[in-house]
C-alpha cells in the first residue's frame, strides 16, 4: 500500500503507474474522494470529542443542565459520526489496496509478458547428437515421473516424483540450504553487488502452508481479482499458500524490528498450492505447471537504503545457483504489466529446456519497497527509539522446474540422466537410470 500523503502529492505519478500496470484507473479517484470525506469526518469527530472533554471538565465544577443537555446531544452525534467514519475508512482502505506500487525507474512499460526485456544470458544450449526428449518422456521411461496415477488420485495437474527424481529434489534443497547458510559463499555473491555488502546468512524456516484471509490480503498476494487462483478452506477461513513468501513476510506483522538485526533473511521450504485458474490449456502435459509443488523461497527485511541492493543480491544468488548447476538461462527485466500490483520491480530467470527448445521461467525475484510493510505494519526500530517502515524482498531459490531443466539438459542418448556435480554428494549417485 502506498502512503496516502504520497498519493495526494503525486497524483499524476500514481495515475501513470495504474495505467502502466493495466489496473483500475477509477481506484485513484475513489481513494481521493473517500480520503477527503474521511478527513472532514475526522476533523468533525475530533472537534466534538474536544468539546465533550471540555464540558466534562466544567461539570466537575458544578452541575449545569444546559451543559448536561449539550453533552447528551454530542454523545448521540458522535455515535453516528463514528459509525459513518468507520464505514468510510473501511471503503477507503479497500480502495487504497487497489492502488499498485510505483514501478522502479528502469522497469520497461509493457502490456504483457511478451514485452519483458532480456538483459543477460548465461551458458549456451547444448547441441545433442540425438533428438532430446522432454522431461515427461524421460521421466516415464525411467519410472521417476508418474502423471497418470497423479491424475487418477488427485485429478489433472498432479503428479508423482519417484525414485531418483525424488532424491534429486531433496538434493536440490540441501544444495540451496548449504549455499544460503554459508557466509563465505554469500560474501562472494554479495561483493558482486557492492564490495562489503552484508553477507549475513539466511535463517532456514519451515512455515505454515495455511494463512488467515485477513493476513493474506495484507501481504498484497490476495485480492478479489485473483482469489480464484487460491485454494480456500471456508470452514476455517484459511487459504493454502501459493508461496512460502506469504507466511514468511507476514511473520512480523505489527512488529518493529531492531535496526541492528537487519538485514533479516529467511529461506523457507514449503509445499505450495495454486489453482492455475488463468492458465487453462497451458502446460497441460508434464510437471511444469502443477496445482501442488515444492519450492524454496528467499525473503528479507531491510532498510530503505538497501532495498534495491538486496533485490540485486537475491537475483545474484539465483544466478549463482543456476551457474553452479550449469544450466543455461536468460535474465529478464519484467515489464510494468507483468510485475504485479505490489511489486516495484521484478526479474525472471528462464532456463533452457532442450526437450521443448524453449527458455522457461524457473526463478523470479520481487522488489516490494515498503508496499507490503505498510499493509502489514512492519517497522524498523532505530537506536534512538524512532520507528519507520522497512522494505521487503522475495525471490525463488529453487523449485522443481529447475529439476525439470536438469532432466532435459543432462539427458543422455540412452535415456539416462546425469546428476550435476554440485548435487552428487547429496544424491549419493551420479546418474538416474
């Protein structure tokens, strides 16, 4: 959520952000109109409270029937005004939630993901001496992927990882955790962002995979426009999370974190759930787009001055992980319409999948500035006791889409799959066959 003072003073900037992100232009006018009404009601309410306190003070000196009568009338009027103010503030807050974050200065304006910009590439797609297979064909032949039984048991877009691929997933998680908890490794990565940038390790977290609806809305990851994308448990008023980010960032709602403890970095390991309601007909074959998948997510809480550097650091970690795994990828700067309402900036890493002859998204990094923190009321406590909003960042560390990239890039002519060297100490084997 943006600061209402910023909105009042920068209406054209906000209007442009709404237009560039393709969201509701009427939301700004509604916010400003309700804000004007809200401020008038606050002034009127506070004036009545002040007068009531003055009357109470005077009545302590002696009874005065006219003051008693006035006090009674003020009480009745205040009761009505407070109800009206509550209603207006509720509507104002909902309208405020519709105002998107302001895109960072280098974010390209675009209508959809086709206008994302490729800003870097790493590695060259391998030239096979045979026609490469996709992950599903490879997985079924090796009996390490089972979509048919997944569909039988749970429906479409569900599958089983089995045998060597199940072990490979756990190996990927161990590889990521070792990287993110090693200050020595993180220092090498952090120094590529800025010499001496904090290399503080991440704290591993296994978070809840359910979240209260009111908290979910405050993360800016649940709205009326996208709630059908989420799995909802109405009897409990709980949602299944679509990413560990959702229950990591909300851990510190209504808290003030000591500045000396920043940056505070978490790495969350969780199963995630998405309806994929807007992707009908897309990726119906294979394990690319599932309703349930495992993901390792990075989340951090930083000062405003380190907001962009932390975002760069997260992207640098993602690139480091893929480079160690030796998977070719493209780095994309996402356009305004693709970064999402709460994001100020977004970067995707798309890995090469030879079985599809395409680069596919495996990683994303989101720079949120203070947008989530304002909604969740997460602040920094400075050494002098003063508080201010902090900034948040989140990014993918690894998902099983990376495992799919490994399957397709490391496949052999006989249908076996080599295990990347970086993972062999965790798998205990060097080939899936």
